[in-house]
């Protein structure tokens, strides 16, 4: 069980401006889940029925690129690098991959036997391997393979799953002679399960779909939408899916290599990854994202956390975990004496969401604001001075605005305005 905080949000260059919000949201919710589960578990250490496990969260990205500058697998990698850098608490990175549309294709090649398959390209990109690009000579027709360096050598630091796996049935075996057409065979399943070619970096998948996504993806029932109550009859698509799961399960039972997670190439994230992730987004997409260091966080500063570990404040922390509604009690009741000067330095590591700058105004900023205020007042004074001259010289009649201004601000000389206005 996991929660999805966003599904295919950054799908174009305009939507990519929301990336800092998505990452901040992900970081704070993940850390809150970890913090809350730890506190409740500690408070109920002797009650085995009251233990709490942090609720995992996932962001799901499309297996596509917002523009032609990057291939789909490269766009997925730079998205992963940005969201995962400096994240102390793991989240799940989902990839909606709706390819593998032929019974003839393999892990390495598409059904033409020449072009590299999307699964193979994605696997090489996620594992930091270089790719090759075939260039054909326009005169001789000779083909030459040119090495292409990886878009990013940053290691994978969070679990990855295929959050929407499965080609549209309308495309499956459409362009070949294989029968039956438009029935998916699900032969990619063994690739991502234990012992599969991609199991070193992919932790699992979600088949798309039991119901939903239209008839092109529905595995159960016919053309009618599911009512949410009735048990849907299985389709040939589902029978193939079940067969592949059974085969993969048999292979897994025969494999004695241990837990699949032991083979994952997960690395610990660090702040240097963040600097590289932001630089890469600027380089490939010319993105100038809002600085995460300016986005406030829910959490205590390091200074406050250290002070709250003192014995006299331990009861505050214990009382705060007694009730779900009072999870903010610790922060709201922290004595002001514990507040460190300029204590906007949040615990998110420096680099992507690092310490926030002190928001107090600098002398240069104050001087600029004073100059701007004087400039505005000067413009207003010139305007009303000219208005007063025109009234005084009789170039324009007096209206109610003039009379009001004279009453409140004495902007006009003492004259008989009533006689001027009636003449």
C-alpha cells in the first residue's frame, strides 16, 4: 500500500515549473510520515498492536519527454535525479511505461530486430550505461555505431516500479502477422521480477489495468465500465497475464539467491547529486526553477531539535504524540528562548532545499524601498500640483473631487470655489 502524490504532473515545459512544489511536498510528507510513525512507536513501545510504519509515497512520471531534446528514457532519468536528490527518506519513483507492443520483440530489440527496445534503453539509462546511435552514410548507405555518453551518471537512490505497465491493446501486434491481434501477451513480466534482466534496478510493476483507461487497457470484462461491485469475467488478456505471473513465480521459487532487494543497486543520496541535477535541467531544457531553499518547511530547525532532546522538554514530545490532532503541539509550545537567531535553517540538506536565507531586509534593500517611495510621492505631487494650477487659472471647472481634496488636504488656495464653478 502506498500513496501517489502526483501522476504525470511535469509533462511539458510549462508544467515543469511546478517541480519545486512537487519535491517540497514529497520531502515534507515523507519526513512527516517517518517522524510521526517513530514518535508513536516510541510512545507505545510495549504495545505490539500500536506500532506504526511510515506510509510510503510515490511520484509517477510518464515514459516520455516534454520535448525532442531528450529521449523518453533520458527525461525519466533527469526527473528521477531531481526528485530523489538529498531525500533522506526513500519514496517510490514510478514510471508509466506503455510500450512492449509486439509478441515478436525482445528485451534488447523491437520487432524489426534492429532498433533498440524502450525497455533496454531505459534499463541502460537508469544503470548509468552509455548508448549507441546508428548513423547512416547518405552516399554509401554504410551504417556506423557512434557511442553516446549517459545523460547522467548519478546512481539510483530510491526504489523504482513500473506504475503503469502494459501497451494499449489497440496497438499490440497491429503491424505484424502474429495472431491473435490486440491481445497482450505480457512477456515483459519476467524482466522486472526476481532474477529478471531489469530486477537490479526495478522493484516491481503495476499492470495497467483491471478496469479504467478505456477498453484499450482493460484486463477484465468487456466494453462496459465496471460498476465497482460486480466481479468482472477474465479476458484473454488477463489469462496471458496470469500465465506469465505463474511462470515468473516458478522461476523465483527455484532461485536461491536470496531476497531481491539485496541485488538492488541503490546508493545513498548526497548533496552533490542535487547540484548536478539542477545543472542538468538547466543545460538540457534551459529551466530556471524556483529555488527550493526559499520554500519554508514544516519541520523544526536543527537547533530546536537539539534543544528539545534535553530532559526538561521530553514530556512535551511525549504529550504531543498522544493524540493525532496534537502533532503540532511540540512546535507551538516550544519556548521562545529555544529559538535560535535567524532560525530558518531547515534540516533539508544544502543544495536543492538547503538552508533558507535570513529574510530580514538588508540596508541596501531599505535604501531602495525608501528611494522608490520618494519617487512615487514626487509623481503624485506633480500631478496634483498641475491640477491645482488649472483650477486656479480657471482652465477647468471645480468638481466634487476638488472640493473634497480642498476639505481634507487643503490642496487649493482659499478662494470662493462656489462662485468660480457657477461663473
